C-alpha cells in the first residue's frame, strides 16, 4: 500500500530539501500535500486524510504541539514525526508524550530520516493489516450472526416458537408491546412470469436488498429476512402506525431510486414475539389481495377486515338486473349493476383470483345467452370460448378483468341498441299505418300496445321517444287532420264529420277542434269561404 504523507514547515527551503533528500517513492511513501503554517496543516489533514505527518514543531499560527494534541483528542490514528531545532529539544520531548512517533534535529540527517520513515511505514502497514484482519473477523462474525438470525426468523414464520427464545437469547429481539411482520414483493408485469433474465434479476434483487438494509440500519427495532422470494421485516414497536410509516418510507425509496414496482403487505400486530407467525400469515393474505387492489401498493391486513360484507344481492340476481338494464336500454342502471356485481365478485372471491375470473366469465356467458333472443350474438368468443377465459386469466390484476367485462357489456349494449332501433322503426311504422287507416275506430293505447306485444307503460315511453308526442295527442291530431279535409271538401254536417273521425259526441269534437286550431269547426269552414 502507498502511505499518504503530509509535509509541514514554515521555511520553503526545508520543504524542498526534505523532498529531495531521500527517495520517498522507494519507501512506499506518497507526498499528498505541503503546508507552510499550522492553520494550513490543519486544513490539509481534513482534505488529504494522511497516514503520516512530517512537520516542523514550531510554526506560525498553530504549533506542531497544538496539531498533535488535536489529533490525540480526536482519537485519530495518524503518525507524526517532528523536526526541531536543537534548542527545542525539551519541547520535542513533550510532543512524544502526545503520541509523536519520533523527532529529528535540524539539520536533518539523510540516514536518520530514512530510518525513522522506514520504521513509521512498517508500523503503519502492520497496524493497517491488523485492522483489516480485525475487520474481516468482525465481518464474518456479523455475517454468521445475520445468517443465524435470518434462519431463526424463517423458522419463526413457519410457527417454530423455539426460535423466538433463541432470538431473545442472542439479544436480537427486545421485549416490546407489539410486533408486526411486513412483506415486500416485486410486482411482475407479465402474468406472474418473470420478464427479467437471470443476471438482470440478480442485479434487481441486489439493489433492492441494499436499499432495505440501508433503511433498516437506522432502525434498532427491525430485523430483515428473506422467505419464498419475498423480503420480510420484523418490526417491534410501542406506538400504532410505526410499521406503516417505515414501509411507506421504504416504498418511496424503492420507487424513487430503483424505479421499481413493489407491493407490501403489513401484518396485524401481535403482542408476543412467539405469535409472529400469525402476523406473517395476515401479511401474506394482505399481499395476495394486490390482484384486486392493484400493483405497487401498500396493503394493511387490518384494513381487509374493516369493511363489512353487508347485505349484497347474490351474483345471479345482479346478473339478472344487468340483463334488465340491457333490455330496457337503461345505461345508468347498467353501469350501477355492473359496478355492484364486480364488488360482489371481489367480496365473495376473498382473495381467490380463479374464483373471481370464473364469476366474471360466467356472467359474460349468461349475458350472451339471455340476450340472444334479441338477435345479439357477441363477437367476443372468436377462437373458441376458452380464448375468452384465457384472456381474463392473463390479466395481472382484477382491474384488467373489470375493464374487459365493462367493455364487453357496453358493446352488447350498443349492439342491442342497434337491433332494437331497427325493430322499433318497423313497429312504429306499423302503428302509424294502423292509426292512419283506423283513426275513426275506438283506438286505445292499450290496444295498440298489445298489437305489437308491448307493455302499455313501455309503449307510451316508446311512442313519445320516436314521435315527440304522447299517444293521445298524436291520435287527436290524426283525427283532426281528416276532419279538416271533410270540412273543406264536403257538405257534411258537423255531427256527421265528428262520427266519421271517431267522436260519438259532436260537442266534444268541437271543443277538441277549437283547442287545437283556435276556432270551432263551423267557424273554420266559414273562414275558408265554404258557406
């Protein structure tokens, strides 16, 4: 190793002489800085991080004694060799008491300088080697301890309560009021199959592992372990909210630094470390709901039990309501029923993806079957019905299944709307033709609705939708149109005209005519110059 050396003397000629006097590189020494006074030396110590200082003992600003006292008080292991004038001999002896390695009397002797520097270099190398050895031993001790703790934690998650005692015995776990297990899982984006190559996956896990470790290093109440491809954190705490605060901080760092999507499940708090398995199982359950809650989220186990199921209609009833909404072309009701059905599917699935997918698949099949009577044949099963089921199953979250059902439902709505529109046009034409030919007969809304097999209430809405007028108004105008023709083209009496256009009471006919045209029938005829 190259040893970093700082030189300090207030006489530039001394500094130049020291640099030329010996081969510093040959002794493995690298001069990294030169100072001309005590203040500059102090600054260079901070900047250059030397292993060895060769300095004049008496300099302006701060003396060599001031510098070595500071190093001694700071506990810094920097070796110091002083250069002193003969008259400063007693002063130099004082410096040795603060840890100076040696001192040289000016003028400096080459052989003496080489000997002192060589001894200093050997001592520095020996101490560095010893420090590295101690660090290595400490590293292996820490590694073995970390691995042991991780293995015990894995056992604890599997329900081995003896592991709790061993962890307490090792001092790895303190006695606290609450314990929660938090799990972190990388979100895969392609149907649960990894889209990373082996090397990429290792790099991702290496980076993620480092962020988790660095975050937990500042927490005295957390232990990390890995199990079944997930990162687990045992959190001991006294105040509610500590686990979610920790995981939010960790989640923010992962998404910010790694641009990585991860989901986290926070288990229910338990009162004893030996019950950690219960918290672990609830964290697993919470994590598995990410299919329904969405990726890149934090899910607390306690939240899953917070929403009561309530009295929600069964799925078959909601499917029936969707069919009614489609048949009546009630889009608002269709949106509401679809939303309620999807919520019911999630509730009944209770975290089971296969059950949720099957429920939605069966809903689509029933919609197509029930609506086939209207001539609606969904084009969503091309390639076989299994292709739809495969497509639904391939979505990484339930949000994709929701979009699929919503899209299919709206396509059915539009297809049905087109079918019904064509059918209604034909039915309306039939009704109008009948009214034009039979206006003089006793026509009622009920009789016309029955003619085209419609409910009277629906027919009333249907008729006004297409004509802009209610049925009675339209029939009255149709009759009066023929009444005007008879008034202008014939000499029939008013009561005779009334009978011919469907009115048994001439007075009632006249009142209706005046209400529509502002004149009585006789007045209308006279104004036209017929009499």
